[in-house]
């Protein structure tokens, strides 16, 4: 039986630098996390949450060289990295549930497949069903099986635009520590494929195996080319973003 048109999902990526202390390995910023969860509880339509790794996952991935592939030599690093990000995911799901969000863990390690580090599949068929059932899947930057190199580090920054396209999302929001794309200490309100090359990208502190702000912008420009705009903003701007405003930096084609 054909069903009525479903509202387009909203996709939110919580940056690892916001929900962890990026300078202290393994430390979760529970205060920031619960504040964001309270705001996300106001979303009434379909929602997918993706979070980064920050200081749980990046250090392990770097130590074991997981981004460059996996063999018997560094296979233990797959376990250690996935365990670290899974611990953070348990904290994120708990914070969301405590705030009243019907959140469920959706680990990319068990659902995604990449080739040459690019997503071939990220669980979109399962996610569509979960959204129809009123659940909020919570994905994260994780280790993923890779057809070319055994495994790789799959950033939430690649998952978010991929799912936005696969699910037909209307908007995608990135909550970041920088509050947007910075140039000379100021947030650039808009960045497009034409202007990207002239922007001196913010360089994040600490171990980041997935490219920091530059990688994020590259993914969002790809998304903008397919007609879906996105927005990079600070944690305190999440409520404004949800109410339809354009805080931080808007990424357009
Ligand atoms: C990184 O994910 C995943 C691992 C290092 C295992 P992200 O790229 O999404 O994380 P953040 O937001 O930069 O911390």
C-alpha cells in the first residue's frame, strides 16, 4: 500500500572536538553532550545523528596506522579504535535517551563498506526503515571494512553527506568547535566551490587522521553540488539552526 510522503530527514553531525576533550585522550565532555542532547530533543521529524571521535578513536587510529589499511601487523588497532569510538557512542546514545530522544546505536563498523576509503554503502536501507519506525539512528566516525585495503577510518564527515544524499535530506548541520570556517579569526558566512581555494583552512589541534576542517569542506562541497546545502556552526547555535536560521558557515555549490 503506498504510504503518504514522509518528511525529509534532518542530519546532524556532532564534531568530536565538541563532545570530547581533544587535548586529553579518552575524556568525554559530558556537559556539552547533555546540552546538545536537550536541544536535539526538540526535533519532531526524522533525525539521524552522527558523531565524531575526538580524543576517543583518533589517537588509537593514528597509533596503529588504520587509515592506511589493515594487515595482521596492525589488526589489534581495529579492535582498539572501534572500542574507543564505541565507548563514546554509548555515552552519546545515553545522553540522547536521557533527554527523551528515541536514539539507537548504529555502528558503521557493522554496516558500512568502503572502497579506496570512499563509501560504497553506509546502511541507508536499514536507516530508512528505522526512521519510519520513529527511531533516531546514531552513527559515528568508525573503522570500516574496505575492499581495497582491508579496513580504513571512515569519518563522520564522509558519512553525513553520503547519507544526506542517500536519504534525500533537506538540511545537514555540523556542530564544530570552531563555529564555522574561519579566516583571520572570523567565521566566513558562506563558502562555495568557486571560493573554496581562496580560504586558508582552519587547522585543528591534536591527532586527527581524517583531515580536519579541510576534509569536512571537501565533503560538503560534494554535497552542495548535488543540491543539498549544509551549515557548519557552534554548539550554542544548534537551536538557531534547528529553527531554520543560518548560523556559522553555509556551504553552497
Ligand atoms: C573519526 O571520525 C573516526 C576515527 C578516528 C575512528 P570523525 O572524522 O568523524 O571524527 P572528528 O569529528 O574529526 O573527531
